[in-house]
């Protein structure tokens, strides 16, 4: 597990990425979007499902997953409760959240949103840690948390970095979670690099 100083360093890196993602999304809807990271937590894989449920997930969530590789390997995810995903999509195309157009286009819109947020965050990791990453095409999933994440390989993702993110958009309370899951070897490497940053 990471220590308090390492978690603080990761929080700073994520806040930089979230700030960049926020600016890009604000331009897309021509309005102010504030994203902040109330806390970052490192948990064991066994606690992933309960953590997502506790932070606002449930039986109806919309998830965008983007795998990354290179110096580090793993998976970055944006997870929104179904209502939040519909509200966010409605702001992007100015349609009612319950309209047929939103239901038809939500997958594509959430992939676009997830791509912006995750690229910004993982780009900050890559730049600050001097480890450029290769990104795979993001994928969109809808359903319950256990159905989406229950089959992940525990041996690959032994520890999970959970970042709870609040979206504040035009007075609407849109909440979501960001999960960054490192493969075991990559997590150990990340810990070593963070220690060097802290000591320098």
C-alpha cells in the first residue's frame, strides 16, 4: 500500500489532470465545469465493488474504460451513476436527459467525456513521472457495478487507486468516480518513483 506522502503526491498529479480535463469539457458545453477530487484512496482489489457502491455507484452505472500500457500498465475508468451520465450527455447536445436522442447517443458521448478526462489525468501521470503511456481505444459499459467489474483479474490488479470526483456543472450535481488500476508490477514501480520524487 502507498503511504500518506505518496498519496498526497498522487492527489496533486490527479488534480493537475482534472483541471485540464475540466477546461476542455467547459469548452464543449460553453459553460463552466468544476471538477475536484475530494479524496484519493488505495484499496485492495477485494474492496473495489463495495467502494464503488459506497461512492455513488449501484445497479445502474455508466462506465468508460481506457487501458494504458508502456512504462506502466493498467486500466483507467470513469464511472457515473446512470442519472449523472444522462444529465451530462444532455448538456453536451442540449437535449432532455430522458429523450430518445440521449439514449441513442449516450454511449458515444460518454466515451468522448471519458476520453477527455482520462487522457488529461493519465497524461499528467506520464509527464510528471517522465513515463509516456500508450492509450487503447476507450470502451463504454452500462449496467450494474458487479456485472461490469466483477470479472476483473484479481492477480493482475491487486491494488486499486480510487479517486472520488465531484462534477459541478451549471448548478447540477453530477457525481462520478475515477478508478485507476495498475497491474501489480506497475504499482510497485509507481511506488518507487513516487519515493524518489518525495526524497528529491
